[in-house]
């Protein structure tokens, strides 16, 4: 991990949005050439990995059971949509949320797969815009923002375990 400048307590308010944005963006787009925190250098990130996957592969039930890649993507879209609704002023988009619905949409055709990938990118870009905006947070809000990075990282890992074609370079293959 690169060494950075130390910030005072007051500087942390500015660092939080930048750090969260860096980590979330790395998972979506791959690491910057000069700093990889979560993925190996040279990894294209989740969006490029998914673009290389056919609808058939995204709809394939894993050998050990569980959710398809398409269902993981739908779940990410759903969660990001709720977070973006919250960031636009809805104080509680979760009260009527049906988290199980996204897990039931696991089979896609090529058009639906393209649309789902576009939706994921759109919601992720909107969320990145929110993350990079400095503001004051309550403890629960900041915890929720940080959790979006962990949640995305979990699903990137799960998707890459389900479908080998989505995996990035091994550390030994990194530039």
C-alpha cells in the first residue's frame, strides 16, 4: 500500500469521500496504475469482467448450488438503487425493500444481460458521485457508506468464484 500524507482529525472529513471513492471505483473499474488496494494490478474490475461474460454463462447455476452471476448483479443493482434513492433525499428507502426479489432473477437472455450490466454501471457511477461528495454523516450513515464497499467486494469475490472467466490476474501475473 502506498504511503500517504498524514491528516489531522479535521482532514479526515475530506479523506473519507476520497478513500471510499477510490476503493469502490477500483472494484468497479480496476485499480489505478499507481495504487492497487483491493484488486491485483492490471485487473479490469467488475464491469469489464462482466462484459466478457455471455448471458448463458451469467445464468448458469453454480455446481455447488447458490445464486447465478446474473442474480448477484441484480442484487447489486437493487442495493445501489436503494442507496442512490437515499442519497437523493429518501430518508428510508429500505422500509419497503424486498431483498429476496433480486435473488429470484437469475436467468437472463443477451438483451436482459446487457441491460442489467448497463444498470449496474449506471447505479455504480451514481453512487461513486455520491461517495466523492464531502458532507457530514451520522455514525449509521458513515457505516452504511463504508459497508457499500465491503458489500461490493464480497459480491466481486463471489462472482469470481462462480465464473472463472470473470477473474482478474493472479498476483504472480500482475504487471
